[in-house]
């Protein structure tokens, strides 16, 4: 009887330790995610403050800023994102969708594209990372291909999968992507499931190989493939000369699954 009691006590202690460790890990994950989101919000507030100050800048000050080498945007006003570029030269732009949690900076390290896969804005190791631009994309390439994690807590690019529902697209038709020198609003053109295909796979659409669509034939090929893959018709199309935005995240519908949302910069005619 004593042996049974001792065994029971040992088992209770063992499982108690496992529970405590698991609880600590879960708390650490939640705390870490909250801390990451708070850091992004602080960056957003910093930009808002600069924007407010820029709104009070007169022509003479803007002219002086240009002469001093300050980055300017349309209208000759200093770029509010210059403050983030100063903090981290890898900053490329800011991505957001109104009414959602998706509101993040976008980084660009073409020589090491996935550098921010598990790093924060300050280059410290974190779970969620920072959205980043494909190494093959660049300003003027015709397609900003941006990657972000599908986090279980709903942050980063997790909300993109909601675009599988056409009603969600109707509620959130516009994606905003501002670069250092320009503002941009993009109409969602298509959403589709895909995957990271094996090298020997044939007859598949590797959307991730279209980071640069500056060639007219490549652009048309990409748009055609996107429209074929689309889950539903949005009534939005694109023609060469339009600027595209492609957002990619993981999806668990299949091994190495991906979910993709493609948008066209506003100003082009709809079909």
C-alpha cells in the first residue's frame, strides 16, 4: 500500500511539473506576442506624430528640408517614414488593412530575403518576425511580393485567410501599402490557395517566382495565372503598367500550403 501511495505521489509530482512548465511556456508565448504587437504599435505612433508635425510644415520649411537631403513625398512634404528608415535602414514601407489587426512595417534585405522571418524591427529574435519584401522585388518592378507569418494568435498575416470568403473581401476591398516616398491603395483583385511546390513539379503556378514583372510578357502571364487560381471573381483586373501587390502567408490546407492575396493599385480601370 505504501509503495502504491509513493508511486501516486511521484506521478502527481511529475505531472504537476509538466503542467507548470507548459503553463509557463504558454504564458511566455502569449506575453511575447503581446510585446511584439506593442512594439509595432509604438512604431505606428511614432509615424503618426511625425505626420502631425509635417502637416504643420510650411512651404519654406519643406524647401529647406529638400535642400538638406530629407526624404520627401508627393506634394513636397517630408516623409513620415524617414524616422523609421533612420532607426533601421532595412525599412521599406508600411502595410495595413483598415478594420483589421494587419498594420505593420515591411522590411527589405535583398541579399538575405528571409532575415526578418524570426527577427523584430530592432533585429532581435522573436517568433512572429516582420513582414518582408521578396528579394526579387524592388521599386518599379511592377509587383511588391510580401511575406508574413500566419500566427495562431491572429496577428501578422493570419487575417489574410479570411479573404477566402468573398464577403470579407467586400468588407475589406482595399489594402494600403506606403513606401518611403509614396502612398498606395490597392484594390484586392484575387485570393487563392497555393503551395511551395517541389522543384520537379510540372504544370503548376509558382506565384513566388514573380517578384519582378517589369517585362510585359511576364506581367501578363502572372495576371492570367492569378485570375485562373482565384477563388472568386472580384471584378478587378490589371494591365501592364499597373502596380501589383502580392501578399503571401502559410496555409494548412496541404503540406507546404500557402494563401495568397493579390491587389492592384487604385487608379486603373476595373473590368
